[in-house]
C-alpha cells in the first residue's frame, strides 16, 4: 500500500529493508521497511524512546560510534547498501549530511565552520572556498545576518543562528540527502519558524528526512510521515493522510494527542 | 507526630565546631604558603643587600667559596635550569600529547584501562631511582652514542625529566581531550571527516588550552625537580654551552651547597635567594596553568 502511493511522486532515494537495530541485547528497531522518496520531506514521528533518532542515525551510519550497536537488514541509498563492506564512510557521510538536535558549531569562526567539510579531504583555493561558503550561508538563510562578521567565533551566535549555521555547514559539502534530528528542539519558536521554512525550501534540491516529536511540525513541513512506536513502524503514508485519516488506531491516538 | 525543631544547644555547638574545624584546615594551607613566601623573602633580603641585586641578576659566575673574590651570579644556573627543562619538554610534550590522543581516541576501552594506571605509576617512581637510572643506564648510553668520556650532562637530565613530566602531560591532556563535547566529534564525522582529521582539526584545537596547561604543569614539575638532575647532569658550574655539557641547575646547586654552608653567611642567604627565584618561576607557571584550565572548563560547558 505504502509503495504504490510513493510511485506517483517519483524516484525512491532511500530504501530500508528488514532493518533491525540492537544496542547490546536490547532491540530498538524491529523489522522496518520503508522507502523514502527523492526531493520530498519525510518526517519520522513517535513518542520519546520509540527509536526515531536511532533510525535516522542508521541512515548515515552514525550508530557506528556506539560500540554495542548492531544492525541487521539493508539500507539502500541509490540502490547501494550502505552497510556493505565496500562502503566508503567518508563518501557516505558527504552524500548524507546531518543536522543535530542541539546546534553544535565548532569553536571556530563562522567561515571556518562552513568551510570545514570542504577543507578536509580535498584542496579548494581561497576564492572557491569563499564562493561555496557564501552560497551555503545564503541557502541556509543566514547570509544577511553574518556576512559582515564571518571571522567571528560561531559560538557567539544565538541558538537559532547556530542551527542555521550548522545547516549551512552541512549544505557546503553538497550532500544529496539531509537528515535532521529534532533540529528545533533546542531553539525558540521564532527561530523554529525560520528553520522550518528553510527545510521546506531545501526539498527542491535535496531529499530531506526529519525526526521530530512535534506533530504540528511534521504536519506543517513534511510530505510523508512515518509513525514509529516502540521500535516498530506502525504507519507510513502521505502526511495529510496520517493526520486526517490514519489507517491505524495507534496512529490516530498519537496524532490526536491521546498519548505521547 | 515528630517535631522538626533543633534539639537543644548541643547540636548547634557541634555543627559550629565541625564548620570551624574544616575552615581552619583550609586556612592553614594558605597560612603555610604565605609563611614559606615570607621566610624566603626574609632570608633572601640580606643576600641582595650584601651581594647587590645587580651582581646576582647579571653575573654568570657563581663562586661563593673563592678566597680572593666570591661571586654570586645566578645566570648560569638559571640558564642550565631553562635548558634542561626545555630539552625535557621538547621530548615529552609531543610524546605526551600523542599518548593522550591515543588513550582518548584510538585505544580500545580495555587497553585504556591497562595503560592509564601504568602511566600514572610512572609518576610514583621516586626521583632518586630515576636519577640512578640516569647514572647507570642513560649516562653510559649517551657517552657511547656521542663518544664522550661520560654521559652526565644536560641531555641526560632532559631525558630523565621528560620521563618524569610525562604522566602530568598525558593525564591532563587526556582529560581535556575527553572534555571536548561529543557533539563536536559527531559534527565532524557527519561532515565526512575521518577520525584522524577529527582529532587534529577539531578535538586538539578545542582542547588546546588544556594541552598547553599540561605543558606548563609538566614544566613546573621539571623545573622543581632536584635529585634526578643532581645525579644525572654532572653539576659543572660553568655557563652551559650545549646539551652535551655538564650543567648545574638552580635546584641541584641549592641541594649541593646548603649542607655545607655556614649559617647566616652571605652564601647561606644567597642560596635562599636562589630558592626564591625558583619559587617565583614555578609559582607563576602553575598559576597560569590553573587559570588556563579554569578558562577552558568554562568555555567547554
């Protein structure tokens, strides 16, 4: 049912097949099957501890940092299984960018933050760097606010600005997919509105996956919504369907605020 | 029904007493420090009066027992101290930071559990034992490598002090590397950096002030160390001209001469003046290291 729906919107970018994730003995994701379409915003919702963050961190293999994490199943991005042995983690993470829950700029200048991903691994000359930094900051809708102080320490920016800077930093390495892990949970409502607007614009160029515990946010910005509950994918469909006419009773209870 | 009122005057008295007790212990430490400073100042002043500040600070000759004209210049000993210390830091700082990086970023948890206590054990070796190693092992080795008659020289002292400063440098550097928030590391890896690039470009710069502080504390340790340098550096009084020369540091000189000096003589006071110089150097080094560490702690929070 889910897949027939998706065929009408275009190509599948990420295909998750029988994904199981364990932390030691504890299973946090159970047999997830899901296809995420290209150039759309897909939201992952669900109550705290349902595995949403674990799921999104599986998409760029950030879970590798956790020694006791173990994964089964496949995640195909452009038909390549990212858990295959011959996957280049560096290339994967350049292709699949990530913005974290708490803004986490490096304690460096604004310029150096955005240029960081460009400076590692490849040599750009200064003019190129400046061009890409400006482009990324414009894309992240923060250029006007910082253009006169690119050498200032990024930690001096406000929380909302820091988060948009982190988005610019992720955009600078020209990813194809951007993962947002509750990007607005640590910033104020006005900053949240700006980030949401930004995410909405990003889908013309990127495939966006966003984890959020804020259902209104999912409803506002996403095209598709997946509802996770206790590590299982309960329902996945067009966002309007999930919020107006969900197929599953659990989904309905959750989106209408009966629990969560 | 239980009453929550205080039970009589005795409880108050006891609490007050305990409070006093801890307060006194705290104040005593400060009093001891001030006392030592006062003593050093008090016993140094006659030296400066009798020798003259100018000779003390500018002469390179230290010859208090000369029958014709005793001289009390501290420069050659200061130079020796600085030289041996810098030599030690050149060896131990890169090594220490490398070990700290290995422990914090590369080593498996099990390896870390074994290596860390071993590093700390290094600090537990008595300095006289280290000096012993300098005489019997490092000295002959240096003599053979550089084709010298003996190996008791500045290089020997530097090598030994490097070993002694390592635990300080390693453990404080590692602490500051570990204090770097995980979110920085995640951000870096998520941008496609490998762990090595993350260490060099994110973790070490973020921990830089703590790493510098570790260098300074290691330096403080090396400057104040006495027995090891006394045993290993040969103790020649001449102004040092190279790492293969025998040198005499401030600490070694005080230790050698204080036992034989007549009390309340110019020579006696001059040795206290050397002690004052030594104290001032280590005091400021340790103080700045503390300030740097405190600043970093606040920055990373």
